[in-house]
């Protein structure tokens, strides 16, 4: 891992690829918006939601 943020993300989201971890860490460190899209277990796909570090209240305070 290249940064503490990457290590934190990887520790909490082991299902993410290293590329995804690095992209998310970069966005968090630079306070850039991130669009998150996923496929639910039911097979339905989200439209995606855009979040920024300041609006991620459920994330640990050190992010």
C-alpha cells in the first residue's frame, strides 16, 4: 500500500481490488467526489451516488 488511507480502506473493504482501493484513497486524500455504483445481491444495479469525504458521516473520523 502506498498510503495510510489505502491501508485503512483495504482493511475495511477487502472485496475491493487494489486499483479500486487506490482510486478511492486518492479521492479521499484530495477531497474529490466519488461516484459509487454497485450491483445488489438481488441483481439490481444502482444508479450511483456521489459522495465526498465531508459528507461521509458513517466513515471513520480519520478519513
